[in-house]
C-alpha cells in the first residue's frame, strides 16, 4: 500500500510541477507588473478576435528586453514578443512582454493571442502535465518493483510514444482552432514574424522530433500555409 501511495504521489507531484511550476517561476523570477488601464483595453481588443480571456494579466518590463537583446548581447535588439498563458484552470495568468503592445503590428499580435487561445481551449498545458505525470508514475512503479521491469519498461515506452503523438495532435488542433478564429494566414505570419524577431529559423521535423510533444514550428507554419491555400481555392 505504501508503494502504491508513493507511485501515485510521484505522478501527482510531477503533473502539478508541470502545470503550476511555470506560473510560479514566472511570478518569482521575472520582472512583472500589472497593465495600465490603457494597456488592459489594448490587450482586450487584441485578444477578443481569438477568444482569449483570463482573469489576471502580467506584463514583463521592456527594460529587460532592450538590455539583453535577442541574443543576450546587450544590443537592444527587438524583444521576444511572448504571449503565454500559464497556470491551471481558474488560476490562469496571461504573461506578455511589453514589446507585444509597442513593437508589433496589430495583425501579428492578434495572431499570437489567437494561437494562445487555441492552446487554452484544447487544454494543451493540462495534457502535457497529465502525460508527464503518467510517464513518471510508471517509471516510479518500475523502480519500486511494483510492476515487473520488462512489462513496466514496455509500458513506459508505449505510453511515452502515444503521449508524444497525442501531444502533437493537440497542438495542431490548437493551431486549427486559432485559424478558425482569425485565419490561418494570420497565424502563420505571426509565427514567422516572431521567429524573425528572435533571430531563429522555424525548424521542420525529422525522426528525432517524434520524441517531442511540441511539433516543430516550421511544421506548424507549413500546415497553416496549406490550410490558407485551401481556404483561398
């Protein structure tokens, strides 16, 4: 009974760490502030097309972005333009960098908010938390010999592969939901614009990316471009 409780505890703690950990880390280690009334109104207008609605909003100061630059070299290059919802349901917080409001075209910002709204609506973060908790719980069961090594290890591999596959499907569904709201072309353009600001090239998948829950950004953009082309026909 104690072993079962230990295994269950590992799974629950791991899931909670994935679900709540990013929220705690952002609150504790990032330079955040509440939006002004004008910023709150601007955020509402940008988030409304995609249907994003959270109770709390936190803005990261632009000073950090200007000081570090994209490459962390103090060049003052454009900031990361980050829009992210963190935390479990009913405790979600919208984190955005200040440059989203001051340095992006409206279409790009609307696309980023819609993409995040899609992830919220499809419970992508919650899926990741449950998947990580399940895999670590199985590993704990193997380590504690609650299940035989051979069958337990096989179960870990099987659950892991299914989780990777399912996670990618959930992310693609989130992108599709965002495209339904504001258009596939707008989402693809927003992803490309932000990658450009960050000085990165959207990567496409190879065999190694099948072992990742998050599909490569280049593959997501390609799917959105295909959908946009179909919408035009």
